[in-house]
C-alpha cells in the first residue's frame, strides 16, 4: 500500500509500525527527529503470514493519524519482518530507521527485534524511549577520534533544529593510552585540552562545530567503562536523546573499544538513543 509518490533526491526515515498499539508521544518524537534531520517519514508495516492484510492497513492508518498533516508516506508489505525492513532500506536513500514506537514498559530493554535491526541496519537507527514533550537536552557521545566527528555534527544539527542544549561526552577507558591515544586516568578535561593530542584536537573541533551552530554546549570527560559511564551521565542529568556513533570496519582496537558500545547501550539506556552510521543520517 503506497499513498504518495516518491520524490526525487530526498532523504527518508523509515518508521517501523508493529502489531502493538502505537504511543502517540513516541510517534510525534520520531517525526520530530526525522523532520529535524530534513528527512521525510515513511510508515512501514510488515504483515506476517498469520496477520490479515486488513489488520496491517488498520495499524498504519491509526499510526498515520498521530503525525502532522505534512506529507507522510505509508507502505505495507507481506513477509518476514527483519528481511522486509532490510530490503526496504536498500530501495531508496533512507538515512534513518526508527524503532520502539509502541506502548511499552519504559523500564524494559529494547525488544529483540529492535536489537537485531539496530545491529544489522546499514543506516542510522533511532530507538525511542520515554520521549519528552520537548527536546531540551542532548547527550552526544564521542570516541575522541576523527570518525566520531559525524556523530558530533549530527547531534549538534539536531540540537540546533530543536533549540536544545548539548553535552559532548568522551569516556576515557582503562585501555592503556599507548594503544588508544586516550588520556591517562588522572587527567581532567582542562589538562587534556592543554595538550596537543588527537583527542584534544577532536574535542576542540567539536566545541567549534557547536559554537558555529549557535548551540549552547559543554564538554565533559569521564573515566571508566564506556557504556556504564554514559548511563551514569544520563542518571545524573536527564537527557532527551543520546547520540552515539557506530564505527565502520577499521583497526582492531577501534572495533574492540567501540563496536559493542551501541548494542550494549540500547539494551540498558532508558532514554532515546540515536546510533549514527556514516552512510546514514
């Protein structure tokens, strides 16, 4: 079922519509993030073999009423949920996959389906959790290397579009600095910024991106296990969105340090998480 024609040269966000009832707040949040990124929302439902087609159409119609009257496309297919979503993501210039917009217990982790898709999708992925009425605080997590600049830039873009404040967080792990170039455990943020190091240069560049965008931003440095420190930062100061990059294949140490952070975060974090991929949003 397709209700609108596909425009040319436009980016899209694919919003998964499952069989559970939608949460209007979650749907509006998903649309707000999509619009802030300049993406056109596409509502997508996959009917498994045991679901009548009319039920799928009803679910999509109900979900559509929760969004703004602006142009939103609606797609309905039959088949395996994971396979059909992956195939659809390849069919046009999607930049974002949105999951977890159904009514659910906010204390429960993301569903197994969402976790599988977050790991398998080649585009950026947004998992919606406990969305606010208005986005005011965004936590941008950076690995402290040039590849993290895309996540920083995207997070700042969202903060600018939503008029939110941003915190750029780097967590220094306990891995020896000879392998990572990360600061020694005793170093604080001020000490790091006084050195001429890749991390210091990256953080200064991140601050410059925020300043150029007119976004009120602060830098934060924590030490410890990356996932634990991100969650702890969210517990100390509530955030409306956590933005984190997903590393592309490269050096082994990068995969060891960062490749598992995003999957761990989406199973533990209680606020919305945006996983940024280079060929995504």
